[in-house]
């Protein structure tokens, strides 16, 4: 089975608890106003990966605590991510997943069952720019909710983790900024983004 991917970051400390392997899926129908990941909306962009290749790569990563799915909208590719999440759990790693939908809605569709049953922490709710709030880890607006679907993570995360960003520079000079925060402000400060007049 294939997964359409926008980006993979093999090791990051800003997309969930501890050191994580992150998969940004490609494709989102929600189009939240103010979204910082507009480049992940297209359902024809990104690259197709065989899930066996992704799993093989995850197994090669030393020291990771878990895997994070974000995007894009992960539940638009729930079947493929469900298979990945199931194998990730067998490796003893945690799974964190973001969605713009609500857990109550996701539980109504059979196609989501495998993915939901293999997620430890689900953060749900669309990004709402009029409810902007960076005070909680990994969330951008007040309406977004944490669902601890297993006992792997708990409310201690609110004390232990704060929002941060990382700046990654590839060998070819491509700059990739990830994490949670005011990206416009951050990019202006490091002179990578034109200041709006």
C-alpha cells in the first residue's frame, strides 16, 4: 500500500513527546484559514511511498520514542497510516496523530478504526485563526483537544513540554521550519520571509 507524503523528518523534538519520527501526509480537504501548511493541501503533490519502505526506515532510527502523523489531513489516508501505526506499536513506539476533524466524527467511519485503535495521543480540531493560542504544547488554537487514547501519555505533558520550533537545513540548502509557533514572526526574525508593509 502507498502513502502520499509531503515530508518526512526522521528525528525531531518539537512534534510530540521526546525524539520522534514525523510523517507529514500530503492532501487535505479542510483548508483552515491561516493554515501554516498550505503546501500540504494538494492531493496530487508530494511523493508516493510504499508503507513497507517507511516502516523499514522507522526501524533504522535509533533513540526515537515514537512516530507523529500530521499534514495535510492524516485521516484522509487512514488505511495506510493505520497499517503503519499498527506496526509502530509492535515496535514499542508511541503514536501521536493530529487531525482537523473531531474524534466523535472519526469514530463513525469504519475506515478509521485501525488507525484510531493504534494512536496513543490524538489532537483533534481544525485550526481556527480567531482562537489563536500557543500556550499548550503542539496546539495552535484554543478549540483543539487532546485525547489520551492509551495510558502511554497523560496530562504531565502540559508541564513537561512547551511549544518550540526547529530550523532544518538540508544538504542542498533547503530550509524546513517545523514545530508550533508564530511562523510569520519567526521567519521575519531570521530574515527568510519578506516583511509585509
